C-alpha cells in the first residue's frame, strides 16, 4: 500500500543531533504560538488558548464525568482494535498464502479502503442499534482492511524458501503461521497495526460524533453545541496527545523489529 | 495474463453473488426490510432521486467542494513538498510531524472549524485540504527523492535550464510517486468532505443521506448511499486505470 512506501521514505532521514533538538523546541513553541494566536484572534469562540485549555483539562481530568466518557470510548476502541487486528491478521495470512484468493480479494479490499465509509454509518446503526456494538462495528470497518492489506503484502513478498521449508518440516497450517509467517512479517504487521490503530480510533470517534450519548466524540460535539469552547478544545487535545503517543510508540517498536538481524 | 483474467472473473462473480444473495435475503424476509432494502430497490431509488432533479444543488455543491479541496491540496501539497525538499533542515523538523499526522483523527477538528468559519463551504474545504494535503507533501518528497542523481547529472551535462530540467527530467522521474499521492489525495478529499457534510452541515450529498436517515426514509437513504459509493469507486477507478496506463507506457519505453 502506498502509505507504507511513503512513510518508509520519511523514516529514512537521519537525525542531526543538537541542531535538530533546537529546531524541535522552536517548532513546539511555534505551534503553541499559532494555537494562542488563533485562540485570541477569535476571542475564544472556536478554540481556547493553550494555557486556559490546560488549566481546564486539569480540572476536567478530576471529574468522574470525563472518565465515564473516556472509558466508554476506550472500551469500544479496544474491542474494535482487537477484532480488526486479529481478523485482519488471519485474513491477511490466508490471502497471502492462497495466492489466487489474494488476487481476487485485494482490489475489492483496496476499493473498500478508499470509499467514504461514513455514509455507511446509518446502515451500521440500523443493523446494530444505538450503543457500543455499532461503534465497535464501525471501528472494525475502518481498521480491518489496512491490517489485512499490510499482512497480505508482507506474506506475498516473503522469500518462497520459508514456506517451502515449513512444508518440508511438515508443519501444520496453524504452526506455519505462528512460527514462520508471523515472525517473518513482523515489521509489516506492526506497521499494519499502527495504521489500523489510528483508523479504528477514527471510526469509533466518528460513530460517537454522529449519534451516541457517551464517549469522547459525543463530549466534543456536545461541548461545541453548548458553546463550551474550553471543553471541546480540551477533548481535542486529549485525543491528539493519545493518538500521537500511540503512533510514536508503535513506530519505535516497528523500528526495533526491522533492525533485528534475521 | 490469463491468471489475471481468471482473478478478475472470479472477483466479478463474487461481487455479483454477494449482491444476489443480499437481494434474495431481503426478498424472502431473512433480512428485515426496515434494516436493508433489496439492491434492486436501491438502484431504482437512486435513479428516481437523481432523475427528479431535486438533488442537483446538493450534487453540484458536494462536487465543487471536493474538486476545490482536491485542487488546493495538490497545489499546496506539491509546493510545500518541493520547498521542504530544498531545505534539509526544515525537512528534519517537519518529518516527525508528517509521520504522525495521519495518526490523528483529523475529523475531530471539524467542529472547531465550523465554529471558526461558520456552517458554509469553507470548513468543508479546509477539512478536505487538511486530510489530503499531507499525503501530497509526503509523496512529493518521496518522488523528488526517487529522482536518481545520474539523471540530474545528465541534465547538467546537457546544460538544461532549471525549468527544462523540471519538465524533462524531474517530473517524469518523480511522476509515479506523485501520482500515488494524488490518488490518495482524491480519496481523502472525498472522504473528508462527505464525512463533514454528513456530521455537521446543511448542504450536500452527505447531509442528504444523514437527513434521510433521521427522517426514517430508508429508500432515499440507500439510493443516495449507492450513488455516493458509485461516484467514489468511479473516481478512484479512473485514477487507477490512468496510473496503470502510465506505468505500462513507462515499462514499454
């Protein structure tokens, strides 16, 4: 998938020590300054300034209301992510090993990846009803396909000698997957998990924003509707921080798996 | 080639079979018609809706927004990518931002954009550009990286002017990567704009679907959904075929 190639090219750039650290500080300050400028320029009707947001967030983190919504989102997200990861991994391995099935399935999956799935959310609601299962299903719809495609691509590009060795050793299909395919494809699988993580999160949040009574997406939209700007800005800040931290963590884990010699 | 054709054939058979199965399940009442209507009804409803002309305004507004966001994303993204490519220091700074950009669900900024810019077209265009432009920046960078130094030396040997180097050497060499960025940009712009209309807006096809859902008009909702999905598949399909043609021309010399 093209996302992978693009990000691969990015991560190849080497660091340049101290200058880089200095630039990073400048960049952070610049982002904060822009945030502050937008906040004061609009007089707080859309975005509240950084300091005020942090203060509000600090209070918010101590209310049980916030944790109620956060745990609703977290439960839906974790379930959706686990389902996307496991089913996507299994499908990817199967489609990777069964070449013809993979050739049949890949364009369908890639096509599904590029359509605006939001429009399908009402169907999910009609099937699953209002509640956590609709959010989970919608999260899986977003996260499953990238996981499958990444795993499929990894298995397909594997040296054939690995699969042949497994056959010579008469490993059962399950053991072949567990002991040969998964370890050999690990870097791509971690990458797939990373993309799948962010898309599943997107799916769950969109579900909450469109129609739900609980969760961070709902809190964000209701903050907007009640003109409680610090609330919506604080929620956005939390989501952005969590997403970036998780992504950085998985980038690091992925980097470690690729660097390991054979 | 025969294998590819066989795969295509099976793929069409699988898709047709699924539609047929859905049709049968809906007609025999295994699936409640209040949940999903039969595919043939979806097609009929779509033709009704489009034919009646009541949606012409929504269609025009949605597509003009998507095209505007797509063009802006390509223009700004290519420009920013080219600038970043020239300054390695700037690029070192921006790299981590780009690497984590798509992990943030851009969509959560949409309510802020609405508050900032009002409920018109502007927040939708901004949302579309926000979701599409970084893909163009990343692919421009990787495309410019992929131009081999030998080609640039060749340009210097022939004393090409910078403009001609760009036209005859850099662009052709970087085109495949650039194109994959454009393809992503189109689907991201489409998803961003339609999703924005769907959640918080008063116009466009996304809003029409959400309105039909909220007024329990399933028939209209499925017709509109089918229309949007067909358009998305069609638009992506055109770029896909075009890309394949470019790749073939390249390999045949």
